[in-house]
């Protein structure tokens, strides 16, 4: 299984230094398109996305998580503020409860 990153140049570059390939996407819509392509690849098991991009496409990502086997996980971007994530609400959306 492969791991990929999607996000800003600094986010992707920091993971590339550790050997994780990535796609630089400056807009949320381009990031969503890139994430969809990655989740269609059966060799990709995990997609790490910078949280500054996921804010506006969160509902689309939740739907994508529900239908695909690939894990899509948002990580804090460089310089982003700490925020609380309600995983219970996210899980309910994914499961359709």
C-alpha cells in the first residue's frame, strides 16, 4: 500500500523529505479532484491532506470516505491553529446514522 499527501507546497514538501510522495493543490476543488483520483487507485491505502484545504470540502470528503476503502486523513497544515474534531459526528455522517 502507498501513502500520498495532498496540500500546499510546504505541506507536501515536508512529507517528500521523509519519502512520501505528494500532489501540490492550492485550491480545495483541485485537491478534491486529486484525492478522488488517488482513492480510485487500488495501490493507495492512505491519503494525508492538509486541514486548511479540507475545510470547504469536508462534506465531499466525508462522502468519499464512506464509499472508498482508502483512508483519507486531514492533518494540521504548517502554521494552522489547533482545532477540535468531533469524530463521533464524522463517524455518524460516514455511516449514514
